[in-house]
């Protein structure tokens, strides 16, 4: 065990791997900041660039770029009300109201700090769990997956600022939208209306942009005013960002709780990275002493989803490497990267390449911390 840890850290500390990670992090931050791009897009575009690299170096490059997209995706969510990545949609609920109050820097600092802490907790969980969780993950079947998805949907009732029923109706409408395209088991096309584009289902990125970005852009054009009110409008100072990062530690229970939710959701294949932030948001609201502030600019409403967003990647890597079953859509694309590198994830991977798993955990933690520090700029 200890020899694998030492070998894994040795792979990470290699100058080629470190160079690849340092190049990948700024690229991933850009993919997260620009709405409609995401970690999934980053992986799909960057995979061709790893041809010819050493296996660990190429995988470190891909994971570093993917890991930081949700970190920077919080910034447009807070400052513009437009999710930089689909999982950042939950951050808009309280992050954008804080920005309109002139506290965008404070909210951004809290988002960056919670992302870094959540990412580190996720990578620690990955390193600790990958040797022991294989039989537990194998025991998850359709009933267990259904229950987790149902919990995510029920949390919609507490996330929304309106009535419980309006949240549930919105969730049911989301389920209806998922019916477009081929049925996963039978392969029967549904609601495709003769359009081949709809056979693959409705893409989440255009939906998120349509719901959040387009209305906000139209509103800004109509008003012709800055997002923050004139009384509070000011440039973001480092002191504002640092204040948010510092105050995140005051809500450490929310950070840890949300990170654990992200890790658990990431462990279960098929639940999806977009579910975890809303589950964490709902849990933080239920636990809060002032739940009525949520939706109007509660800092816990920023900390919870951002901690979860980064922690879930550590959890999602466990079934991806241990079973060869992707824990998220991003991990599904990453499997292609493993194949390009000549590595087959699965039980044999744990026996023969556990040092690579430990090294990738180190890449994940390092990328989250450095990504948060660069995001501060």
C-alpha cells in the first residue's frame, strides 16, 4: 500500500507530469469561464492532444483541465447570472443576488475557497476509497440508483424560492425533457419529430444557456445598467475576494457536508454531476438557521454547491477506475483518454496500476488548489 502511494506521488512529481498539469489548468479555467463550454467539452477537444504522451502525463493533462472547469464556472454564475458550466447552475441562485448587492467579489472568494477545499476532500476520498469500495459499488443496482435520483428530485421542493409544488412540477418537466431521443434499454426513438439532432436527446448545455444566459443578456440590454446597483457598483478588489475565502472557514460544516454529498453522488454511476449541487444546496438550506435568506444572497448557497462540484470528481473517479464504469458524463469521455493511453480501467487496473490511481488523486487535489488561486486573479 505504502509503496503504491510513494510510486504514485513519484509519478505526479515528475517534471513532465507537472508541466502538463501547469499547462492544462489555465486551459481548463478558460473552458469554465466561457458559458456553453464545460469540462465535458474540454475533454473532448483535448483528447487528441495527448497522442504520443506518456500514459500518466496524458491522463494528468486531461484530469487537470477537467477538474478546474467547475472552479472557474462559478465566476460567470456569480457575476453575470450565467452558469459557466451546467453544474454551476445551483450557484446562480444565491451567487447572482450577492453580485447585484455589490458583493460579487466576496461571493467569488467563497466559491473559490470552497471549490479548493471540496476538491482536496474529494481527492483524499478517492485515494482512500478506491481499494475498498469495489464490492460496495458492485452492489448498487437499479433500486439504489433510483432512490438517489429520487432524493435529488425531492430536494427541488426545498431549493426553489416558490411553493413546494412549483419545484416538483419543474422537476417533473425536467424528467419529461429527458424522454427525448433513444430509450436507453430498448433503443426506441421518442419525441424526435423527424429531427436526427433529437435522437441523442436534448443537450444540457443549450438548455442551461437558454434558461439562464439568454434571458439575462436580454435584460442587461434592455436596462443598459451594470449588474450591481449604482449605489454598490464598484470594481472587485483582492480584499473582497480574500474576505470571502476567509469566511468560508466559518462555514466549514457546510463545506464538509457538501463535499461528502458530492463524493457519495459521484460514486454512483448514472446519477450525474448536475444532481449533486442541488442536493447539497437543499441540505444546506435545511440545516441553516436562516433558510429564508436562501435565494436572496445567502453565502451558504454559494459554498454548498461549489464544494460539491469539485468533490464529486474524486468520487466519480472511483467507479471509473475500479469498474470501468464512468461516474459522470465527463468520466465517460475520460475513459476514451484511458483507451488512447493504452490503459484499461477496471478491476485489473487496481491490481496492476494502482500507483497511477494515487498519482491521479494527487493531480486532482493540486489542480483544485492551484485553480482556485489562479481564479482569484
